[in-house]
C-alpha cells in the first residue's frame, strides 16, 4: 500500500499557531520534506519532534518530487512543510501534490496558519469575494500590466509583498487602479503586528520611508475606485496614468482618453478638460 502525503501548515510567526494535529502528524510520518531544514528544525525542537527531515525547495523541487514519490509508493508517509504558513501557497508543495494525485497517492491537508486569510479577516475590506494574486512581478512594467489586467476584478485584491518593493507597488497600484481603500498587514501574529489602513496614495507615501516598510507584508486593495472626494490633483494623476497605460497598450490618444474616462466614471470631455487644465498649470 502506498503511503500518504500530508501538507502541513506551520506558524507564520507565532509558534502557538501550530495545531495539535500538525504536531501529531509531523511526529508520526517517516520523513518531513522542508523548504529549509535548519529553519524547520527550530520548530520541531520546540515541539520535541525528532522525525527525519529532507530538503524540498524551489531549486530541487523537480528531482526531489520524483524521489519522494518513490518513497510514497513504497509505503512511507511524508509531510511537506514550508518555512511559514501553508505549503503550496506561494511556497513549494504544488508539484509534489500534483504528482501524488496523478499516481493515485492519498493527499491529506492539515490546515493552519496562512498569511492571506489571516490578513483579510482583520483588514475591514470586503471578504465576500477576493482575488489572491500571489507576488506581483518584480519589474514595474510587468507589475503595472498585471495590475491593469486586474483593474475590473470585482473582488478585494490580495498580494504578497516584501519590504523592498512595497512603496513602488503601492505607487503603481495607485496609478493603475485609481484611488482605492487599501490595507497593508505587516508582521502578522508577531510582536509588531500592524494593519496600516488608508488610500493607496496615502499608503504609498507612508511606506516610502524604509523605517515604516519593515517585515513581511500582505497588501489588500478594495474593489471600488473612490469616485468623489478625491483631490483634483489625484484625479488628474489617475487619468494621466491610465491614458499612458492604454496608449502603451496600442490605443491612440483619443481612444485612450475615452477608455480612461469611462473607467473613472467621467465623460471624455470632463477627462479632457482636466488634462488641459493641468497642462495649463504646468
Ligand atoms: N505559504 C505562506 C502562507 O501560507 O501564507 C506564504 C509564503 S510566501 C513565500 C511569503 C509571503 O507571505 C511574505 O512575503 C508575505 O507577503 C506573506 N507573509 C508570510 N508571513 C507573514 C506575516 N507574518 N505577516 C505578513 N505577511 C506574511
């Protein structure tokens, strides 16, 4: 009989966020496949777990998955853990899961901590429908294009982010998505946990200081563009960015302006008037 592949969630900061079941399963399996064996050893030591570990990370995922499948087929039980949170969510685990399923091996999830749901439930943004986009592209051009694709998604947008890119991502999000409510959830479950709430433009300013942009982060963005009450300067900035984006996409200026205006709930004439007034002020 083949063994079982367990996908075991581990804490995202606070060691108490480990379930009784996770501790039992990690103690019972034949081997634990870890993203970083040294990192996971600290968790295992904390819970007095002495199970053998083996590395399984993005650089050796392919060959390791084949090797782990052989072990499963020979009747061994394997648990996969990542450095933090739920395996296979922006972490290794997907490939082995797919291979196990394709080979008739039982896959059992052991749920627990996960950064995106932890962030969302306390964000105050709508939870009824959400879109998880993983990590946005590192390069601004690709990131802006991805954000443009998601502009009309009728759901709270959720992304994983790190301290070095958060300011640039917020700036791009503001320019491409327009002004929206957003939340940056930082250092979840840790001592300095923080939910920074505000408009995209405000958060972009706040996180442009390296002092504020520390630790791991989840960025959440409301689905609706703020239609009124935004300053004239912000509105013009948004129109300008959208027109530039649509022109980059291949539309001529007139069509780009029309499309930008429609997205912002303005007539083309209104959008045009604002751009002209802005140019007059330059
Ligand atoms: N598999 C993990 C999960 O279930 O959430 C995610 C792993 S992914 C490689 C790491 C990213 O998750 C970080 O860059 C950050 O965006 C988010 N993250 C993980 N732990 C976090 C925490 N304690 N606070 C805020 N974000 C966190």
